[in-house]
C-alpha cells in the first residue's frame, strides 16, 4: 500500500477528515518513527501487526590500508501471531 492509497482509504472510512489533514498526520507519524528508529536499538510497535526493530552491529574490518570500524544495520520486522494467522488465512503465506 502506498502513501496515496493509505490517505485515500482513510478518507473513505473517515469522510469527515480532509485528505490534506490525513496526509499531515501521516507525515508527523513518519517523522516520529524516523526519530525513534534512528535511536540506538530503535523499536516501533505497530499495534496488532508487530515490531519494527533496528539493530546495529559494530564490526572491525582489516584491509590493505589498515583497520577500521564499520557499522552494519539490520532492520527486522517481527510479526505478531495475529498477523501471521491473517496472512496464512488469506492464502498469502507459503506452506512449510
């Protein structure tokens, strides 16, 4: 779902809100999420969907020039059991 689709769907479900206002709320939400994820070990909990987690791994790299410190970023989404069930029930999941 794109940003535009999300705004359109929210406006359809909540017709008293203007699309401009919905887009502004989503923009603030994105700023807040960006700030939260930029923090060390940033986590955002998305209600009944799951958690978005940023993990930073410090690495030492040795090369011809010398040693240097590298950071590797892992972005992980940890779905809730409810989301996993919904995916499997809708036929979007793969059988194991």
